[in-house]
């Protein structure tokens, strides 16, 4: 049996900076998503509702799902996903926010990852 020359597994790294201009809309959407989730226990739902109400970044993390990004891509199956959400100070003119560089700096997505899968 021969082994393939290349791996069948591919890692895609994505970093997004979003500007939230309506915190109530984000929080409301997250609360609705939690209300619609029939797999959550009452305790999990209460904890999640508290978290999304107190922190808009947490609410956004409940709404953005990496599984949705690849679910329509033919021929692939998501094996593992990592994502995190945090409020940041953002200056688009600052050189530290140059997305063309892979400097491994403080905004490196590898620093804080939530692994699912």
C-alpha cells in the first residue's frame, strides 16, 4: 500500500475584524439562536444567555460558525474548527494590522483558539 505524496488535510487560517454598529441587533440575534437551539440544556442555555448579554464579542462568537463557511463546498468534510472572539482596539492605519504580513504578533489567531470537533 502506498502513501500519498501530499496530505488530504488542509488548514485555512482566517482572521476577521468586524465593526459592530448595532450591539442590540447582535445580542438579540444571539439570544434568538440560543432560544432556537433545542440541543442545549436549561443550564447551558442560561449560562450562554448570560454570556451573550454581557459581552457583544461573545454574542458574535455564537453567531459566526466555521462549519457554515465550508458546508457548501463540494468534496470536503470539516474535521476540526477553531475560533475565538474578543473586543480589540483597531486602527486600520497601524502597521501592526497589515494583513499581508505573517509576523506572529499579538494579533496572531494562534494565540487564543477555541477548538471544536
